[in-house]
C-alpha cells in the first residue's frame, strides 16, 4: 500500500519540480506527514542534498549521512526496514534524467 501511495506522490512532486513550485511540494509533504504512521518525508535533489523536508533542520544537509546509498541510487521504489520503521525511496524522474529521490519514513507500529 505504501508503494502504491509513494509512486503517485513522486509523479506529483516531479510535476511541481519541473514547474519550480517547491511550495506546492511542501504542502503535499505537510499533509502526508499528518497521516498515521508517516513520520517524515524528504526530497533529495540530484546533487545529493536534502532540498525539502518535513524536518526543516535537515534541509541543505547531505543526504548520504542519513540515507543509505542503495536507497539514494534505487531505480525503482525501494524499501529498507529497521526495527519498527520502514524507509521508502522513490526516484523522481524527468524525461531524460533523475530530478531527485523522495524518501518517506513510516512507523510500522501505526498499522
């Protein structure tokens, strides 16, 4: 179910990134993080920095210090489970290149 939700979110994020509308992406993130189980959402740009996050303190930080290389380089929806949390990564693709990676953290105890 998380994979089904993450893919359309990535499409919406892609559309807004192409328009340069980060405010709308932020609105999407703020709404989704209110959902039960969603603990945080980040958008990692193509340079590997956190461009947008529900935790503002993380913005502009290098994502490699927080997210595994496997997730950052995934070419399709990928997940890593650690204890009671699940981290989902979704590549955000333009027609000819990767725009970034969407990272969604979910608390499995919230099911």
